[in-house]
């Protein structure tokens, strides 16, 4: 099919009322207004003598994880119901790249003669190949589109399942046919939050990770965490982070814990009337942005957007549609490269091929 795609970020900026489509890489400042309204409620003060140690007073496998953050994250999943958190080890990292590398390290085999292939079904998050290969590791290497991966020819693999998927917003399951049980899975659930997609059931995978960046929009804190079933894997991930950065900023962990706590308290306070909760607010904002974008795209013969079915969201307690943080914009037949076409009309586009937010 002669068509091409470009990605529009719907999660950056707060300029929903202006007739501007900003194709810059998404920066999830879209929720800034909500946090501004929270005023001093999220203010954190850290006395000079606090949080000085590398270690955290914790019995966790992840020895630098603050107990306040453990409590907050576990509470958050109890409120939102988007992942199974009981009997899971929590591992905290600095942003997705560190946690991704930690997961690859933990799932690969140092004694193996060949690097294990890392794959994801196309269209995949465009940073995965670069993140996998930039260290030229002898443990793992990028193996391309999971849909094309042949285990008989190429052997063991790690499949990254990003659900909802950046860039096309679809919910995903693993795709590699793994008749000989040679595969390992990483579930990147960055966008599995009620503002972006209906929460249909708690995710329950061996290794899944989430990010504070997309959960509340606080990308600057660089807090990401993994929920890991297998203790050995959690230990190896912790070792990677220990060797890489000797832990994760306690200041950031502390602030993250405070913000998540506030979010959960609000929900508990408002009970079933979640209209004032952060996620309900986020869902409304995303719905409005999608409406605006669909209105504009609907006037064009050239572009189209994916459509998504309504599904019951257990958290919102009503049917809802996916409102992905990205729009997978499709150009019709006669245009071969959607990106160049938009550039021709002076739409701003990401500076690099790898779109990220
Ligand atoms: N994973 C995916 C699928 C993403 O889309 C993004 C942001 N664009 C990230 C990871 C980055 O997350 P973080 O801020 O935690 O590094």
C-alpha cells in the first residue's frame, strides 16, 4: 500500500485552544495545569541532613528503593487496578533507558556465545533499536520486527511488548511464535493509565515496567519502576543499576512518592466520584485533544487517523475510548513520505527520526 505515517504528539504543551499541530517530540507537560491547581499540596521539603545515604532503609531486593516510594506505588496500583503488584519485586530506575538496559542485562545469558535478539512488532517505539545497540553489547542486539522473527532460524529472543503501543496506540500481545520456549518478554506499559486507555484488567506479566513520566506527567523526575515476578531477575536488574549509577536519586524518589500519595488520597477522599481525580481530568484533556485533532483531520482528504473501539474502563467505571499520547497519522496513496510532505508545508517535526516523549 502506498501510504506513509507520521506521529503527532498529543501530550506536550498546553496550547489546546490554538490552531497549531505541534509535531515536536512529545513532552508530557499537558497535565501541568492540573498540578498547578494542586498548589502547595505537592510541595516537598528535604532538610539538608536527609536522604544522604546511598542506601535506603528497606528490605527490598532493590536496596536503594525508598520505603515511601514502595508504599506509594503499591497504593497506586490498588487504586487504579492496572497491574498486579502483590508478590512482585519492585525495582526503581532512572528513566526508561536505564530500566530497559537493566531488563536486557537481566534476561540475557553472559555465558552465551551469541548475543540474544531483541525484537518488537512494527511499528515499534523508535528508540528501542538505538537503546539496544548503542553499547554494542555482546549480550544482546537488535533483531528488528517481531512479526518477521523466525525462532527456527534465529533462536533465542527477547520480545518487547509496548501496550498501548507508541506510536499507533494499539493494545498489544506478544507476536513471536515461540514453539520451543526460547523467548523472554519485557512489557513496557508506559501508557497503561486511565487517561490514555481503558483499564480492562490488571496487567499480570513476569516483567513489566511503568514510568512516572506518563503516569502523572512528571518526566523531569526520571523515575521509572519495574514489577518483577522472578527474584533472580529483580536481583540482576538491581545489580545493573548499581553498576551503572549506584542507585537512583532519593530526592526524586521522595518527590515521586509524595505526588503519588496525594493522587491516591484524592481518590480515596472523593470515593466513587472520581470526576476530580487526576486520571479523570487527564482522560478529559486527552479526549478533548483527540476531538480537536479528529475535527481537523476529518476536513482533509489526505490524512486519516486510527479509530478505536470503546471499552469498559474498570477504573473510570464507564465505557471509554483509548486516547493515545500519540496519533499515528496516515497519508493517502499519492504521498510517499508523510513526514516530508508535512515538512513541505512547514509543519514542525521532530529533529531526529526517533520520536520520543
Ligand atoms: N517507553 C515508551 C514506549 C515511551 O513512549 C517513552 C516516552 N516517549 C518512554 C519509554 C520514555 O519514558 P521515560 O520518561 O520513563 O524515560
